[in-house]
């Protein structure tokens, strides 16, 4: 009897010390699949202490480790999701991506130069909120959207959040430590490709769970994924992007300030049903873009425009081997693209169907 009591006490204590926020990183060097999942609590110490995690990647200054801040006890607090995220992010090689998210009043000038009909006479006082108040604004935005969808009779809702900065993380952590958010809020990151890799992993887990429930005669409800993008100053992502079809029912949500969107993305016209209160930015051509960026002082890092890239996959940057000895050649690029295709949920489903027809095949995915 004494042993059982001790087990119960230990279990209760373990639940109490579960991290409020867990930093889930995709594999890097010795961070293999086992470590990426097994060392979750160790990784969580970084965000829970309010410290800033930084990693210097040798000879690749622009590379980063895909990291998602996952809320403890949220719907996405799942080792299976972490494992799938690790596989998608590392196979796709998104740590080499350079996604430029321009912020501030100069963004309004760039948008105005393109659309010709947006007032750009804002000053620092007209920003949405002060930077110091941003963590509370993020918390309020999440709380509002979760509450607004909590009584939906037809859908479940999972929320994620992206913002290009991370200096608001400590303030936000202290708020959720005092006032925990509902489990519908899953996590946040300052890396947009990481957000999509994690949401793809969550979607795959949802599909498997629903399939298992249906096989056992239990009813399920469809799940809608939301990516919230809060802002205290204008944000513009110039790169042409596409949303992966595998993400399923999904929406990106921004906010309106002074009758104008505060977040602008460059998405194709046939995917604009995925966004709500998000501005649509299309650059006419490379020459116009180079001219406009140089005129308003946003040309520190040159960007090559091209065909839309699917979020959660690696960029094929237009740089020469002389400029970067680590730049992959065409053969490597083709191999990477094939690897990314194999990592998608659609391919996993195809592989499972093949296994059913070839039960004698001992190969694994």
C-alpha cells in the first residue's frame, strides 16, 4: 500500500512540474530523432527561464535550428507530433531558409509605391501598440480567438502563432505562467517555415487519430488549424509563397489597424481563401522590386523573386558556389526536392496503401 501511495504522489508531482512551454527543436548534429523527443524537458528550461536560445552554426551564419515553442498540456503536446515535425523539418532542410519579414514604417512606403492608394503618413505614435505591451496583446489575441470558437458545434480548432521577432517571448511566458491558456492554443515560433512544418505534423496526427476513432465506431469532428500573426508595426513578407495542400482546413489571421491590414503576404490568387485580414502584396517584376527597395532603404539583403515556394520546404537560393561554398548543386537540389516529397503526409498515406497490398515487403518508410 505504501508503494502505491508513493507512485500516486510521484505521478501527481510529475504532472505539476510539466513545463508550461516546451522548446521542440528539429534534429541538429547529435540531435537525432530520439534526442529531439526525449530531451523535451531539458530544452524547455531555456524558454521557462526566460533566456534566449542562440546557436552559432559553423560556416553557415544564415542557418538556424527549427524550433517551436509548444504549450504544455495543449492539444499539440504529443511525442508523435514532435517526431513527425522532426522528420519533416530535417528532411526538408528548412533551417537554411532566409525568409525576410520587413517591419516598420518603411514597409508602408513600399506598399504605397506598389498600390498607389495607401496613406503613408503614419508616425511612431500610430503603431498598433507599444512594443513593451506586445506580449499582453499576443495573449489577448489568442484568448479572444479561442473563446470565439469554443462553442463551434461543427469544428474543433487548433491555434498556432507566428511573429518574426522573439524578444517578446519572456514577457509572454510570464503572462501564461500566471494565466494559462486553453489547450486549443498549441504553440508559437518566429520561424514561418517551422510553423508550417509543425502544423503539417499536427495535421498528420489528427488524420491518424480520426482514422483510428472511426475504425472503432467513434464519431469525429473536423479540425481547423489557425495561424495567428499579431503585429505592433507593419509586417511584409515579399517572397512569393504557397500554402501546402496537405495542411487541410486552415486560415491565417491578421488584424486591421486604421482601416488597413497590418500584415502583408505574397500568396497566389487561388490561395487567398486561406487568409483573413491579411494584405496581398504582389511585386510586378525584379527590376521594380530592386528599385523600390533601394529607394526606401530596405535593400540590405538582396532577394531574388521567382515562382512561389511551398511553405515548409527549402528555398533554392540563386547564389553562386563562389559566393557560398555550401550552396547545393542542381543534383543536390533535385534530391532535396524528392526527399521533401517523401516527407509529406500524402506520401506517407500512399506508402501505407502499398504496404497493405504487399504484406510480404519488409521495407519500412
